[in-house]
């Protein structure tokens, strides 16, 4: 329930505050005074589209604030947004500037759709656009489904969940099927590549090792010569029988000489030790070099095998990577892709099986929804016809035709049409085609009265609910709104005194023209002031005794207690 509405610089309204409470609140005023701005302000608080043209002329911004009584769902939404709660109420805010609009929930900024989601159906606005919507098949289905109660709501939730799953699976299956040829080509390429690699069986780093071995085998003669040259320099040549100095021989002479130094000079002892170490190292490297040279045997067969093996490996590295390590990494990825692609056909089969199960479940649920809708349609039509009779339409006939769509749709297998006939001799026809403006207003009101049986936490806002009616019908509309207000908060913008008289509180939008800028204020009227306003609405004249007497009589009839 809304407890307060504050409007600043919106349209012709400069500043206005409406203290709202439970029951029925009427908003009246002369044509052009700005009554519609009250509805526009409420529309903004429910996340409606912002229009900078609503900003009052000469102002840089407009502000609309409303205080909404707290409930658990609203508290949770406010907490998620980071907003705050004060005295069991949440402040809703819309700020309009020429370039943008802002929405706030409990002081925290949210998007307009976010504000709409938080407010939900707590505030329902029925204006001329809603009257137009009532003529659409979608809205007529929504009306019938809302009357169907928790059982139908549960069925629809289950159906919608499975419908969404079916849509997702269908899209997945279609995509997998459409890509079948591409997948087949990819599979063939992967299988061929993995077959090539498996046949060669490369090892990590094998190509580098074989290239090193090939270079060694190709240079075997040169290696032998260099090794022998080094050995001769280090240890001499036994085959040449020469006395050419060698590294080992020269080191031996140096060691003897330094040993003599060490006998006479203790400081030379360290030099002797270092020469001993050098002689040991040279002897050690000579032995290693001799072993190396002994192993340098030419192996033409091995060289040929290495060349052939490198050729096989190069066949792989040209296609799958620069090195055998890269080739093996490609093979690992390809094996994973192969498993995935091979599983696509299995996935298609699994999706088809699930889709078949979903089709059966959806058909069963759709049949249950149809049955629930058919039952609800009969009951709702009877209740609405009773309301229409009280609204001076005793001969009106209304029915919800639930007919098969021919295939399952997002809301079941039904098409819902609201058929209406105002006169006994007229065959029922689609509401939008045969109902006049006044008849459509009364049908909409009758529906709201019936549907509001469990709407204690809802605020209904009606604009032009009395369009095209007057006299006794207007009185009945007032009575029905008062009855609706016993279960929900009702705010009505009206130009009929017969409707306004039934309100629990009455606000008047008054305009004043100073010759430059028109401003409007909103004031609550009671007692004699309210009688004067009702007299003005009925007679268009202010201050006449006859008009006041009629207004007082109207108030007494509306509030007999």
C-alpha cells in the first residue's frame, strides 16, 4: 500500500503531496488542471518510461517520490539493491532531467526495470492504455490465468520451465545437426593426423637429438683428426717415434723445477701444489680424449637410419608443429577434440530422447492447463456478468472462449478470447470489436472487482474508469470501486461526482493562472469544501444552493452511516 505520494515540478504541478491510506481515494479537478500528472507520477514510480517533456516548463528537473508499505519480498528486493527501510516503508524515487532519468529504491540507485520488478504488482495502473490492452488476446489470457488461482499458477510454472528447456534443447539439437558435415570433416582430419603421428611414434625432443647425432656422424673424419691432434699435443705420438715436446712432458719438467724451488723457499710450495693439480687435470682429460677418439667409428648404416628417421619426423613437423614436442602437444589436443566431436552424435541422441520426454510432459501439462482454464472461464464469466448487471448492464453476456491452438505454445495449447454481447439479440463477439468505450470501462471494472478478492496488498490506480458513462451507471461504478477498496487500496482519477462521492478521502487538483505560468496544487477537501467540489463537478457551477443540496444528498447516499 502507498502511504504518500509527493510530486515536484511534474507537468503543471509545482509541488504537491498526497497522504494516502487504505480504502478509496478520489482525485478530481477541472479539465487541464493536471489530474493526469498524479497517474503519470505513479507510473514513473512503477518503472514507467521517462519523458523529459513531463518536466515543468522552466524547471531543470522533476521529482516523484512514493512511500510503499514493506512486505518480505519488497524488503528482500530493497536489501539486494543496497537500499534502506524506514519505519516499515520503502521510499520509491524517480528523478527526471532533460538528458536522463534516475530510479532509486530505498535510496539506492537501480534501473527503471529494476524498480518495476521490485514494485511488481503492488501498484497496478489502469488507464486508457489498459483498456486497449484488454482487447488483446494476450491480456485476456493473463486475466483468465490470474483468476485460475494457485493450482493453475503452479501448472503454468511447471509448463513454462519445461517449455524453456525444450526451446534450449531444440536450439542445441538444430545447431549440432546443422554442423554435422563440418564435424565429419574435422573428425576425418583429426583421425588422419593422429594416425600419422601414431605410425611415426615421435618422442619428446627426439628431432633435436637426432640432428645432433647426424651432424656428428657426418663429421666423423674431421672429429677423428681433431681428437688425434689434441692427443698428440697432450701426450705425444707413439707411432711417430719423435721427441717433440708434449703438454704432459713439459708439465713434468715444470713440476721438478718448482719442487726444487720449494726445497729452498717455502713460499714456492703453493706453486708446486698447483702444478701437481694441473698435471692431474691434463692427464685426466688426456684419458677422456683417448676414450672419445676410440669411440669415433664411422657407421654409414646408422647415418642412413638417422636421416630416414629425421625425414619421417619432418613430415610431421611440417603439419603439426615446429618440433616433435609441439607435434605431441597437437596430438593431445586433437585426441581431446576427437572425443568431443565423437560425442556429438551421442549428444544428439540424448537430446532427442529428452525432447521426446519433454514433449510428453508438456502435452500432459497443457491438457491440465486447458481443463483448469475451462473451469476458471465458466466461473469468472458468471461472476463478471453479475457485476455487469449491477453496473446497469443486465443483458450483457461475457465468456472466455478457450480454443485449441493446434500446437503447443509458450503458455499451453490454448487460445483465449474474451467474447462480449451487450444486448440479448447480439451474438457474442470479440470484446475489442463490439464494446463501446463505456462498456469497455465497465467490463474492466467488473473484472478488477472480481479479481481483487485476494488483493489486500495491491494498490489499484484507475484513470478514466468512468469514461463514457454517467447517471445511475456512474453511481454503480462508485459503489463497485468502494467495494474493491474494502480489500485493496484504490486511487481513482475521475470527473464524475457520482464516483468521487464514494471515496474515503478526496483530493482536488486546482490550477491558478498568473498570466505567465500555470501551476497546480493538490489539496484534500472534506466537509463543506467537499460538498462544493462535488457541486462543481455535477453542475459546473459553484455556490448554488441546488448544486450543494444535490452534492450533500449524493454524499449521504454514498456514506449512509
